[in-house]
C-alpha cells in the first residue's frame, strides 16, 4: 500500500470515529462543549499528525476538505446572516483540521445571505407533460429553499420530465420577491389569509403521474430521481424514499423503524453512510424528507385520513396508509441520495403528531415489534430464506461469461422468493457494477472500511443466512469458516467450470510441469469442497459425469443462460456482412492463447485464400500481447459496452480454444445473435452442438482454415447454421434454467 493510501485509510477511520462519537454524545444529551472532552484528545492528535503527513504526499484527495473550505466564500454549516464570514471560516477550518468536515460532500451548496440570494437567478427546466411533480413547502429560511431549488437546477431533470410546485407557507415577503422575480420554470403558490393551498388541492393540481414530496432543507444529488422512479417498476410498491445524509457526511436515515410504543428510529442515524447495512434496497416501516408516490395512490391515502394542510403532513402517516390501506410496500432506495442541510444535533421527532398517529393506527401498531433490534427489524419484511453468494469479485456481466451466468442465476434465485446477499472475496466495490447489483435488489457486502471489516460484518450476519452458494475453489477460506461456524446452513459449491481440467489441458498443451502440478493440487481442493457441500453444481453434463466418477454425490447441472435475440428487419444478411469476429476477456489465459493462434497461425493461411478477410479481436482487458496484434487486417477495439453491432455486421464467429473447461460463454453469445460459428471441440464441448449443422468444428490449423473458408464463402451453409442457432440454445433459456434451479432447491430441502 502506498503512503498516501495508508494516510487516506487512517484519515477515514479516525475522522469517522471522531464524528460518530461526538454525534452519539450529542444525541444522548451532551452539550456542544463535549467536543473538548479528554476522550477525544488522542484522536485529535492522530488526526493532526495525519494532516501533516498528508502534506508530504502532495496528493489532491488529501486536501479535498480544505479545498472545499477555501473554494467557496460562504459556509454550508451556517448562514452569514447569523455570524461574520471570517468567524465562520475560522470555525470551519478548525472543524476540518480535527476531522469534523472530512466527509463533507464537495457538491454541497453553501448558505448564502439574503441580499446575495435576492440577486441570484434560478431556472428550472420544467415540462408541460411531467412524469413527476415535485412539491416543496417553503418555510424554514430563504437560504434553504434557495439551495433546494438550486440543487434541482444543478442536477438537471434526470431521465424523466418534471414540474416543480412550491407552496409558500412563510409570512416573509422576501419569499414572494424571490419567487416572482428570480426563479423561473416552476409553479409558485402562496398561502395567505385570503387563500390557503391544502396538501390535497396541490396534489390534485399536480400534473405528474408521480408525486415527490421534498423537504425544503434537502439538497438533491446527481441521479437522485431516476432510482426512485425505477423502484415503481414493481407494481407492489406504494412509496419509495431516498437515502438521507447529514451535511457532515454521516447517515441521517436509511428508512424508519416504528415500534408499538411509538418510538420511531431513523435506521443508521449517525452511522457511516457507506456501511453495507444501509446500501441495499429494502422494505421499511417508513421513509421521510424525500418521498415518491403514485398520484393515484396518494390521493386515496389523503382522502382516507385527516391530513389536509401542510402543517399536519406526516410522512410516516402516509406510509402507514400505503401499507395498511392500499397494502403496498414502502421501499428504501439507497441509490437515490439527498443531503439534509438542517440541524444535525437538534431534537427531531420522526412522527409529527404522535397522538393522532396512535389513535388512527392503534390496531395496526399491535403487529409491530415492542422494542427495536436494528439488524432484525431491518430484515423483518424478508419473507423467504436468505442465500449468500460468494465469488472472487463483483460480477461484470458485460465483460466475462462467468459473471454473466452468475448475475442471471442470482436474478432467478431472487425471483423465486429468496433474499440474495453477494460477497466479493476481494472486498472491493466496482463503481456502476456495484450499483447494478443494488438496483437488482441484491444486498452487497464489501470492504468497510476494508476487507477485515467486511468479514466482521459477515460474522455478525451469520444468524440470518440459510444457504451459502460458493463460486470457485479460490474462495474456500470464507466457505470453510462459515462451514465450521454455521452448522445449520446449507452449502452449495458451484464449480463454474472444473478448474483442474482447464489447468490439465493447458499443461498438456504447453508441457509445463508447474501447471500440471497446479492441476493436481486444484483437483484435490475442488473434490474436497465438493465432498463438503450438500450440492455440487457442474456447468455441463460432461463435467457432472467426471465428478460422479470421482464419487461426488448430489451433482446438479446449471449451465450458462442464453436467450435468442430476435433479428429485426434491418439486420444484415450474408452479402452485407464481412470479417471474422472473436470475443473474450483477456485476463483469461485460454482467450489469449486462442486469439494468438487465430491471428498468428490460422488467419495467415486464410489470407492466402481470401486476402480481403479482416479479423476483429473484441473484448475486455486486452494485454500488451493482444494489443500488439493490431494491424491493417486485425482490429483490437478492446472493451465495448454494446457489442451488438459487431455481431450483426461480421459474417462469422471463430473461437479456436485449445484449452479450457466448462461451457464457453462466447459460443453461447454468438448463438444468441445467430452468428455462425467455427470452433474447436473444446470450444463447443458440453453444448450438444452438431458439426456441420449447428456449428463448424476443427481441432487443428488446417481443419479450422478449411471450415472458416467453407462457412465464410457459402451462403447456403451460412444460412443453415444461422437458422439452427436459435434451436441450439433453447435448452439454455431463462425458463429452462429456472426449472433446473427450482429442482436444485427441492433437492436441497430434502437433504436439510
């Protein structure tokens, strides 16, 4: 680990400890002077030492909090109307030095003074036909509503058309001046003695299919609205709420938990916002501050109760109406992030009117827990069993076949009613791939703040885990730990492919003794895991037979999952296509070997017969060796997110794999697109593909060249094999594999 990374790691850790300790102290009734308590002194000293050490590294991220402090004139923590700007800067500097500003978001907007606000302009891109109507009550100070609207302007209109409706409940004429002269693109409704706009009337006035109730202290962040709207793809959802963060970066709310005694706890309050517990889509008792409803549902709930004006608006009351009157779910959506810029330490009751709430929902409250157990309560709506998947890293479905298969399997398992948790053995999050997992409804464990922390979280979660699905023998350490400490768990070992077979074939090809030795060691490990597991998964019938020959019982075949892509009318035919395509992830040695063999030995022979044919080596993580193959006749584009154009415009697909194991995703992918294939026996093994009917097969350079030329130049043969492609992969359809997975769980239930 580099010096600056070590400093960042401990800066994160010590600043987190300082913030959480102080916040919990304030919550328990301590005064602001608690910041001077001697129990902080050692942490302050270490923090200052880390700040000085960071100066040596001269890394930008080490100075982010200080850059944020001095790059803006005003403070995000207090208005210049209340204090002198120089005093605020000094206070923020001290807070930054001692770690209290370490997690402040660079996107947060500072609080401006009234005169500055009244000279500023905001233009919101409203739409005459909105999907979402955002309703905001202006009441808590001009700077807050200004920043709320500024954040909406700054983040744009997302993927969905919006309208913004502001209801002014203040008695301050400056609000009227601001909205009439300085802000464009929204609807402004002012409450007065002569006219009062009720919540019901504003909802009725709104034109959107969805209603978003947004607190005026909230600053929305990039892509905040899209995940909320997408949550409603599930028709059972009645309300979706955002992940709410304090302006100091700590978590304010990951949903709300309600108890019989009317205690209402914001789940995760003052915790680290990145903790895995607070970063998966979850059904909750309630959500607040930033809520999305269908207009039709909200209208029903409002008409059923006594909520009429904004002062009596209680988000939890509406959530209870959604659940207990309309029988719909309340969903916490962590991919939607907003910042509450209000008071961090003030006393705030989640329930606005406890007496009214208790009277209205007294019967329903009897079904709620009498006291809060956060981990247990957060999972109380999980109806099915919980299954933990373990693999090397977070799946990258658009980059490698193994990831694609596993991702689809997890989607199927979730559709069968299981709660799915995924743990990457490397502990690393992977940007949008992590978000993709969360968006699918999977709970994701990862390093917080590091891999050791992830393992600690896993240990605490063992009581809620019913089934472990281990992918690959590489991850046996975690598997063995759970196996030893959770005897009532069911264990599934997914070989993905038999790694020992791949190593054996590589060793036979290269004659390297080290690889042959690795094959023997890997075989011993894989067979040991298979004997421990309740069920072992093979990816092909061939590998199932191999395992049974090694006296492994309860072997089930779960293959890759493929679905025919129906060609559209404009899909090019034989005459309109040119070139040969190969695809593979080049971190996988068999793909590198195949690409080299194709480019350096096979294609030169093809070019002797047809010099116009060009080759494309498509795929992620091309090595220097692969990149060096680029030439006038060979294109190496690297990773491409949407590969469809390559499959539609190339004439044939060639996969000359000389070693490997299992079912080859690249062959299945080509069958999906109906692109005729030339491959080896190893390339098409385990898929029941017939030479000359479904594919063309050759196992040496001469045979492959002959097959390539024959398929490339014969429209009749090309059309025959193309037409057979859809039939060849029917057995690997999502429906057929779902039936296999159901059968797997039926077997598992008879064992345990």
